[in-house]
């Protein structure tokens, strides 16, 4: 995603009654909002201002135009419209690591060096570590394998209702 925040997070924050950060979304009329549901039904802003919007446009061209899928905001909603396919396209770039380098190992060594350089940078105030993309999620996945996945009360109620309809027993929460 090339947005400041994932649309699912907007929806989740709205369900929790939390305000979204400033500069994250616009309502249907294009006005800045801190209401997650208004932004969810409006516009989620791209990261990086004009440069981020340009990257989002390139991704829309690759994933929508080139693939024959929907583009320009016409992808059907994952959350609000289950009557038809989303018509979402995907762009996957595959490249041999040794296409421009002598070997795959050279690429791996250079990537390790880049990560090391980035992680050695001074941390912003209030932070004690620089994380690479996916690192936080990997750690959270490991923690949840041990502690379980937290669910909101309304989600639990909905799952319990579905379990009852199908004759299944909904599992008890972990302590």
C-alpha cells in the first residue's frame, strides 16, 4: 500500500472509537478528518506527499492498467461490496539478483551491508531501534503464536454467533 495508513486500520480505529492521526485521510467531500470511518469512506492519503502520490500512480498503472484490472479508485471494496469480484490487479517484479552483479551472493552481501548501514543510523527521539519492513510484523507473529490473537468484543460476538449457527463451539480465550 502506498497510503499513510491501511484502510483496515482506519476501520478498526473507528470501531474502537479512536481518532485517526492528522494528515491520514479526507472525508467524501475532500476535507481533512480525524474520524476513521469518514476517511474509510473518503480518501486515504498517500505517504510522502506529492512524491508518494507519484509512486501510488505508478503502482496503479502497473497493477491496474497493465493487468486489465480496475484502476483509478474503481477497485471494489474489500469491506463494503461482496456482491462482485474486487477486480484488483497485482504487479510482481521478478529479477535475478545476479542480473547486474557478478553473483547472487554479491547481492546478498550488499543487501546485508545496506541493512546494517540503516540500522546503525541514529534513532529518532523516543525510539531505540530502526526496523526494516516486515520486522515488526514478524515479531508480532512470533508473540501471537505464544500469546494468541487479540480479538475485539464485537468480533468475538460475531464469531460466536456464526459458530452457533453452524453447530460449532467457539474456543475459550487464552489466559
